[in-house]
C-alpha cells in the first residue's frame, strides 16, 4: 500500500472514531516502538507526554512544546497510520497560546491532538477559562485545510479528589465548543463511566486501566470510540529491566505474553491488550460496539444501540 498523505491520515482517523468497533490506540515511546506497534496491526498511535518526558529525563509537565511537537512529528513521519499528539494543557494558560499550539500541531503531519484542562499540577483551570481554551483550540483547528481530530480532556481524576458532576459539566461544555472527542482519564468505576457516556453525544475515549478493576472493555456497551494506555507501554520496558525479565519487553508484552503481577495491577491485563496481528489474540476491545455515527454527531451514542 502506498504512503498516505497527511490529509488522508486525518480522514482515516476521523473514520476510526465513527466506526462500529472500538479501536485500540497504543502510545509508543519513540519511532521504533511505533513501527513495532504498526507491524502488530494497531490502526492508530498517540504520543504520551509521560513517555516524552521519560525520553528527556524529566517529569511529566516539565516537557516543552518543542519537545512534544518534535516527538510527535518524528513518530508521524515514521509510520503509515494516523498519529495523535498528547499536547498536555497546550503549553500555556491563555487561549491564544493553546490556539498557537494547535496551529503548530497542524504543521507536524499529525492526524489528531488532545488538550487538557489541568494547569500542570494538582489544579484545573477555572471553568470559564477552561472552556475558552477549548474554543480557541477548535477555532485554530478549523482554520486548517483539513482539521485534526481534536480531543478535549478533563483531568479531575488526576487530582486528589475527582468530581464527577464537574467532569460531566466540563465535557458537555467542551462538546458544545466543538471538540471532536471527549476524554476523562482515570474515571474510577463503571457507573461513572456510564454516566459520562450517557451525558455526551461525541465519541468518548478511555484508558486501558481503571482503579475499579482490570477489565474496562465490555462493561460500557456501545459508547466508547477508542482506548489508549498513556505511558504504560513506556513503563513496561523499565519494569522489565528492573525485574531482569527480557521476555517482558517489546512484542511479547504487546501480545499479552510475559505479563507479571506488577503490570497486570496497572490494568494492562493479557486479556485486554492484544495485538490485532498476533495470531489467536484478537483484541477483546474490538468486540465492543461504539455505536457508529460520525465524529461530531448530535445524537447520543447511547441512543444508537450497540
């Protein structure tokens, strides 16, 4: 198959969110791991700010915009599938900075990006400012010839105490502002996930681990569009080195082989993460219906059936 253009990758990424099956979007830590994941059959990839931070020997939220965009560009240039960039909080508090970050991301060959409402520590942006930042991101994105798939993230559950009501209020406001995908990382239980999915119409992203249990797929039928894993894959080689078990590194880990209790306790169970091209190991995620419909549909995913 020939090389896809950036515009084609953006269309492909949008179509993945509208398809009937949930897709798994793992987070490689560099171009080489990205190629491995593509060879294993994953249809899209996303950068992880934690992975970028690890590559630079700094803490998450200490990376610069240049570090983030460079890592995203290198990954996008290395693979033939759509790539979405974790752009943290847009690398600035004010809406103009967020808009500039999205504009620059549009020049990096990416298919998507995410913007969150955290300040970088244990604090969220005030509600009105948080919405204004997403409005600015949407406007910058729509100015692109072919827009990115823009994910708006609410980070309440990265804080000491999560707030479900405000999480839903923010997701609804981000949806109204024009975000394409909605994401609340770290939601701790199934019922909260159901309430979020029932409240919004846009596609919902999830992460492959929850405090409430190791098997998130299949428990919220018909409402998720995609699943990703943040920095978990970046951490797995570190775990392997620390525990001196080389068999846990690389494709064996991705295929669900060599999983140990430490990794499984993070929600990365062998029953959940299966490489699509790993023989006999079709992802359980692929059996979950996403409800169909286009990214940005006004009809609730929960009302479409699954």
